[in-house]
C-alpha cells in the first residue's frame, strides 16, 4: 500500500502513470517487520545466514508455515501462529505504526486475510477477501472470474472486515492521536488527506486517546521515532 500511495501521488505530476499502469493491486499490510525478526528465527534453529537456500515466511497453505532450508539438506518449520502469536513480538518498523493507509486505498483491488478475530485457527482452503475500489478493479475481477482464474464467494460487509482485521481497525482509529503526539514532540506530522483519520479518531475514548498521545511523545523523547543524525567529516 505505501508503494501504491507513492505511485498515486506521482500520477498527479506525471500523466504517464495513468497511461501505463494497467491495474494497481495491493495486499492489505500488517506492517514490515525489522530484519531482526527473521534473524531471531535463524538463531532459534541455530542456522547461520550463509547456510540458507530458502527462507519463506508463509505459503504452501493458508497461511502455511515459515520454512527454512539449508545447503546441507536440513529443513525447519514454524507455524504462522507460533511465529506471529503476539502483536508485541512483530518487531514492526516505526513508520508502519504511523502508516495512514495499510488497507490499499490507492489500489484498484486490495486483498486481505479474512480470519475471524484476525488470526487463523489452522490451515484453510485459501480463502481471501478482496476490496474493489475502482471501475478498473471491477472489470479486472469480473474478467478473472469469467476466465476461471478467480472463484467469487459471498459479499463481505465493512463490519465483517473490521472483525477480520481488528489490528488494522485499532491502528486506524488511533492514528490521529499518534499524530498529535508527533506534533507535541516537535516532529513532522504525516499529511493524509481523504483518509478520514480525524473522523475515525473520534471513536476512541478520551483515556485511550491520551494514552496514545503520551505514548508517542514518550517514544519520541526516547529516540524511537526519529533516526539519530549522521555527521560526516568534510
């Protein structure tokens, strides 16, 4: 979604984008984990990075296990739930905690996991939810279904998506307060026109809003948001 947001903004200054982009597709994003998340798994299995021939976070199933393979033929797996059990252990990049659009609102079609409560209970047959946001997306989905490349199921309501993606809901309604915290800490605030952040921010309690603001200010003061300056010798 962040890449597509950049493409969308770029299209406002360069007409070639809309002429050459056939369709804009996105996966609803849970955030980018720091490299240490992957390195920790290697360390858990006692594997050196130089031994790897494969590192896959999920797949061959839905969600499928994380899988590591080595040059000498060893293989290790960890289930999706074991790897991503607690949100506090996702090791997300700071920018992802401040991202105003993880849902791909600049996409013609965005796709998302649709697990009730936000987590799988095991492997399923590979169902996903799709959000069609434009006429181009509608035509693409219809053509794919007609060609037999896509099997359409039941319609999904917005309330159901809230249930399928609860962590996205929590973050979206907290962002206005987090941006207020950035402002109070003297840091630049993200401009997110059209994404309804102030409106959504009214859905949290005053207590939760204050907690988000104060938490952002504290993290800023502790240096967890802005990168330290780099001084180069002339």
